[in-house]
């Protein structure tokens, strides 16, 4: 059986979804159960976004100059 490739949403798509969740919660139009579910989803998205930003910051910090003064990007894990 072939494995289905899971496509992870982009940073921008995730930010957009989080924005929509915040907007819905601020409007107060969702039921209590819907609001709790949206809050949980939003918290998970915020965690994912923070992790993505931390990785990006690490990549930026790893840009260094080599012995010849040229800028290079070091590998990161």
C-alpha cells in the first residue's frame, strides 16, 4: 500500500488560519464547545509557528564568514 504524502501548510497559511481563529473568538459568535476547540487549535498552531520561527532564527545565526571573508551558511539540525 502506498503511503500518502502529508503536505504541511506553509508558515503563511498557518498564520492566516490562526488569524481566522482569533477573529472568530473575538466575535464571540461560537458556542462554548466550538470556542474551546478553536482555542485548542489556535494554541497548537501558535506552538508550531513559534517552533518554525526558532528554527529560522537559528539558521540566520549560523550564517558565518569563512576564512576568506565570504559568507556561508552552516548546516543546522
